[in-house]
């Protein structure tokens, strides 16, 4: 079945591994009959800063409220053209793939700015004017799939359960759980390439083969089992019920069936 896939990527260097992954994805997905949309953030010279310039037609000229003004602009159709275009791509996509280098333990600022500007009130949050009721598994983007592909400079051991940098899944939890699951998308496990600055040609070729296998399973792979806000685990829509994962706290408590995603100490607690 032909699907539409949006590739959002943040890397200015065309010879980088990031761009190699993008090119491989475009080629493979297109040959498999999918429609591919692209957002090359550096090539587009994407404006990363959310500020008053995004709201020339203000609802309140006296005080800038980003929630109120983004909601007003989205509802009135007065958003900047670049923001409206990215929203159009998101709505058209069945899956969204983000490809980026890990910089200072997170996504590049230009990609963070993409989320901040594109996720207007009424679009990325505040769906249907219901405040926080339709989020974390519900929202405008429900039913779409999302995948992060991170190019990481450090070695894999640095990002293990006891690695000095901290587990990559925890570093990027604000993106997977927050930016992607929050508006309703099904989020696939992170695809990471470690030690990117020291890979041989053969190792790069092996990584690209692995990437193509992930792409082949894009619409079949099981997503991370984040707990839905409205699935019964959060009776008040804010905190987990006392009987849900009572032995756990922190981010891993918000993942059901955590064995595949939790650090060893959480697995051991679940087995006791």
C-alpha cells in the first residue's frame, strides 16, 4: 500500500552521515511506492525562533501570549506561510521520520524551533479547544507514526544503562514522549548510529543496510508502548493511578510493558 512519509532533517553538511541516511530513505521509500515529502531545515533556512514576528495580526497588541496568539493565528489562517506549509505536510503524512545529529544531548536547535513554531495551539496542543484532555495518545496527529534517527558522536557504551552520558532513550524522552506522543503519534523505538565520526566505509555500509531494514518495517514495527492519558492509567489526567507500576517512578513509569525499554534495575524490579 502506498503511503506518504515526511522526512524532517537537520544537518547543513551534504556529505554527512545524516544526509546519507536521508538520501537512502528517499530512494528506498520512493522505490517502494511511497510518496516522500521533505523538510530540509537548513536548506529551507528555517526560522528557529518563535517570537512576535510570527504574529503580525495580534489578538492582543498589549501583551504577547504565545498560546493565545498561536491559537488565534491558526484559527484565523494568519500564520506565517512556512509554518502553515509544515502543518500541511504533517497532516498529509502517514509517518514522519526525523533525522538529525545529537548535539549537546538533544536535537539541534533548528529542529526544536520547528516543533515550537509548527505546533500551534489547536494543532499540536489544545486540540479541539479541549485544553489538556486530548493529549498523550490522542490529538490531531493520532494514527500517524514517528521515528527518530539520531547520529551520535559518542560510542554506544557511553549511552548504555550505566554509561557516562546517560541512556539515549532517556535523553530523547522529551521528544519521543513529549513532542511526538503528546499530539497522538505512535512512536517507534529510536534508531541510533553511534561513533559516527569514526566509522569505516564498511561500517557505514552496514549501518545503511540496517537503516533500510528499519524503513522496510516502518508501518509494521510495534511502537513504544507509552501509556495513554485517556486509557485508564491516569484517572485525573495528570498522575498515574496508585496501582499502576507502583514500584516505579520517573519516565519509565509511563511506559507499559517496560522490559524492552527500561533500564536493568526496572527490569529486575518487574521480575521480583
